[in-house]
């Protein structure tokens, strides 16, 4: 090939006369233009995929007979598109549109003469997709986990066709009619596409298997329950059929109060989590339980690369850590107490005899005992007056590291006059610089008494009401008519409509009153099960006292009723609404035209707090493309169901692909690369990188391997049947109308096809071995680490072998 500056031209480019420009400058310009165009085609492919997602996610409502439902009829939403057909038609077209259109545009632009860039790009992309993407997915699965192909019959069909397609190409180019493609060969190549779709659909539905007895619902719907597309059962995407119908199971299409309440129950009591954050966690939980399509992962990968609006919001690492800890079983109390010191009195009330002349007050610290905590205390008059009945105090105390208890003594005035019992108070306050908080017992009542009786013990009320979300219910026990000596009070709970262990944690216990203490509390943990139920009650009784002179009063039993929590329900309703909003963000294809422009003109769609340095860099480089393609109508434009966006996007992809065709050809010419080598390296990688990131993410997040590698074999087949079948059909008909034959140079392309076929067979055999033998973990992806790494290295070496041997053959280091 000539490397002179004036012979490197394409179909559209150059737009100006570049004959006098230096080759180095033109090379740099076309390389930058090629890389920038790859970014552009990935962005418009993002919009194209959104349209496809809207089209293929369409549902319809069918009525079935169900005696258990109201009126004997139940409405069920059913997917209009079968998952397998969607993957092999629109999804495959979306991920392979640049390669397919490149082949067609090259044929038309070359006046219907065969080109080398388009066909070589198709084979080169197929090689990269099958070998490199599979290698990355094998080692990309988290350690200790595996991913298997669930729809194995469909995978077998697409794997067979992904090899047969290229064997057929070799036969056409070298055996049937060497260097010539006839009309019947082009027609057969193109017709293999619907044949593939039909056979894959048959395998998906298992029409050839032995019939089993069908349920009434399956008969009414005309579907197979194991392959249905209803909102209750979605095994095509890997949904657990035992969970979807549960009210407490969250998915993107199944957000219920019970489901959100489950998340609130796990994280809602953490002090750092507000309803907005909890709603984000609920949305992520629903998203985690919802299998995603190939389009979703492709869009997610593209936006991560180009600094676009992320489908999943970024969470504070502390929030994620707290969520993980609570899911692993750590109590909310332990998480809170590990973070914040809590200061309070040991008892909420106490009593002292006037002749004792002083009373000792204990202050305790619980929770985080590591930091130093400074707090203040101050006495406040009640019926007892400072100076006449006690000596007022006001001061500051310090809890040093690991110190959990302090005390202070307050002097009592003994005036030798008979008086009724009198009270005063002491309260706590925190220093403004303190990082602690006050407990509920931050004010203490002190009673000055004039007798020496041990006292009478009873409850203050015959019944109490408490909310389910209260955490611990504190029931006060009063000591009256004396407070002399140490007294132990035995108590127990008795179930009524509430059940111990389910609605509360009861049983038996002992409440200890030290000398002078007048009030203590029995703490009963209330279970917040986030279930909507009627009010429930249990009985709490004082059984006996230990001191001989002490006795139980009249109110020795009380009823505690757990009532519905209106505040909790209000917060829960808000969290549910916010969860729906967050899920709308995760769901693709629902943006308005205005939102498209706002997302295009702002880094990470305006969510600058979650944007990183690379997001800003890539947003700067892709800003122009984002604004240009924001003019494409959104998927829901005019309620078209995504079709208007689909048509406009594919036209834009076609225009950009024509530019990429010229950029790649001219760049290869300027640096001395022939079109086939440019195709299997620069162009193949540029169009396939978003698929690589999408498959890697799917391998990590999905339960099965279908969304990561199951679609690769189908896309590789569709590339040949549509990309080459359509372009060859157009050219062969054109030349036949001229009375001539459509000639295709078989040398370079046939060798590339042969090498790919050999590598593809090796790859499929490796996947079969990985699924069969326990040495690999009996799974296509993941498993034991060393065999997984070995498998990835083997596949990557196959790809390098393919690229190098094809390049050597193009430059005639050996003949074929």
C-alpha cells in the first residue's frame, strides 16, 4: 500500500484538501478523531439500547381464572416479548449495530464492491467478544462464587450457530464458489438469522421435551410456568419463583410496604440514616433482586466510561458498612453504642433520710467508652429548698477514657423539725464540645424522707401503651412509704395477645433497689417486626420482694399494649415513595427530552457529589457528543413505546459509523496498516469495549451467566447473518442486475474466519469442561481461583494468537 499523503481517502473524508498537510499531523488528527468517534458511537448506542429496553419490556395484562381471587378472576402482567427472542433480535442488534452498519455502509459506499474493513471488523469483534470477554468474566466473578448458564439449551443453539456461521462463511469463500458470492448464498446467509431465532425460541420453550401435567393457571394463560414472563415468575431472567410472590420481597416491579419495611427494620434505627438514605438502600435492594437485561448492563457500562448519569447511586462507605453489619446479625444497639457515648443517671429517682446528711448520686456512661466526655450537673429546687433542706451544687465532671461510672455527694440539711417528704432535682447537661449524648435518665428526683421503713413497691399505672418502634419499653416501679435498705423485687411477664420472643422479649427478672432509691424501671425490649397487625398486649407482674418489712402495693400488675405506630407508618409511606423515585432513576428509558439535555450537560447527570475525577475528565471529552445526541427523541416520546427513538438512533449510528469507516481506513493508510489489521485491532476493540464492561458487571451482579456470556454467542451469530448476509444480499442483487457476479477476495477474510473458528471451538470446549468437571467448579464462570485464572490466560492467548496470525497472513509472511 502506498503511504503517500495524497492517496489516503475514504467515502466522506477528507472534507478539505489535505495534500500539503504533514503525515504526522494527519495521523494524530485521525487517531484522535477515531477514538473520539468510538466514544460518540457508545453514547448514541446508549440511547439506542434505552429504546430497545423500553420496547422489549412492554407488558400486557391477561385475565385468568383463580377461585382464590376476588370475583374468581385474577389479572396478571405478562411480558409481550420473549426474553430469548429479544436477546437475539433487538438486543443483539443494539450491541452489534456499529459492526453491522459498518459492513453495509462500506459496501454501498464502495459502489457495491466488496470491502475489507466491514467483514474483518465483524470477525475481529466476534473473536474479542468470545475470547476476551469470556476470559474477563471467568475471573471477574467474586472469589468463592460461581455462575452457570441457566438456559443451557438456548446457549447450545447459539454456540452451535456462532461456529456454524463462520464455517459457512469459509465454505462460501473457499469451496462453494471461490471468490464469488452468489444470490442464493447471500439469501441463505441472511435467512440463517430467522432460523437461529426460531430454533432458540423452541429450545427456550422446550417444545420438544416430554409433556408434563399443567396447572390450571398455565392452561388459562397458555404458558409454561417454568418459562413464563409474568410479573410473579420470571425465570428467563433468573428470578426466584419462591420469593417473587411474597409481599416482603422487593424487586423493581414489586415494591410493597412490607418489602420496604423489611429494609427499614434492618437499618432504620441507625442514627446516621435518614429516610432518603433508607429509600436509596431499599431501591438498591430491589434492584439487586431484579435481574437486568443486556441493554441495562450495556447502558450502565457506557455511562460509567463516559461520565454519564450512573444507574446506581453512590453510597457513603459508612452507610454500606452499617448495612452489611446489620445484615450479618449485629444489633442496632451495638452499632449505635460503638459510635456514640451516652451519659445518664443510674436511676431516675432516689430517696435519702434527713439524718443521713448526704446522698450519693451515680452517673454512668454506656456506649463508646474511649473518648473523654465532659458534662455538667446542677441541682434544681422542688418542694425542698436549697439552703434550708439541702446544699445546692453546680459543676463540671469528666469521664476519662474507659471510665464508666462517676458519683457526686449532695449535702442534706438536718434541721430537727418534722416535715413531710420533700423533693428536689438534679439534671445533666453536656459540654458544647462534647461528642456524646444524654440518655433518657438525664434528670433525677431526690426525695428527703423522715422515716425508716423499707417501703411499698408498685406500678404507677394499671396499663401502658407503647409503639412498636420504641425499642425498649421502660415501665417505672415506685417505692413509697420508706426507702430504707436494699430490696430485691421479682417480676415476670405473661403473654396475652402478644407473644414473648415474637412481639417482645419477656420472662422473669429481678429489680434491685439500693438504699434510698425510690424509682427504678423494668426494661422490656419490643420487637419491631415491621408487620401490619392489630394491637397486642401482655401482662407484667411484681411477684415478691426480698426484704421482710417491704411489701407490694395495690398496683402489682400492669398491662402493656403494643399499638400501631402512626409516626412509623408516615415515615414508611415516605420511604416507599422515595424508593419508587430512586427506582425510576435506576430504570432506563424513562427520561424526558428536558432531562436528556440536563443529564447531557452535567457530569454524572448533575449528581456531582458522586462524581469522581475520571467522570469529570470523560465528561469533558464527550460533552459534545452528549449534547448532539440529546436531540434524539426520548424512548417515551409521543407514547411510541420506544420505536421513534429506535429509528432516529439507528440513523445517527449509521451516520457516525460511516465517519468511523473513513477515519479507520485513512488512519490505517497513514500508519501503514492494511484495512483487515485495522479492523481486528482498533475498530474491533473500539466497538466492543462497552460490551466488555457490561459483561463483567453482569457476571458480578447476576445469579446466572446468561446475561454475561450467554449473549456473546448469539451476537456473534447475528453479526454474520445480518452484517454480512444483508450487505452481501444487497451487493449480489445489484451485480446480478448488471449481469455480473459479486466478487469477494477470499484470501484474507477466509483465513481470519478459519482462525476464529478454531479458537471458538477451543473456547466452547473449555466452557463445556468447566461446566462438567468439579476441578473447575462445575460452572462456566468463577469457581476455584487457580483454574479460573488458567482458563482466562488460555483464552487471552487464543485471542493474541488469532490477531498475530491474521496480521502475519495479511502482510504475507505466509500464504493461504
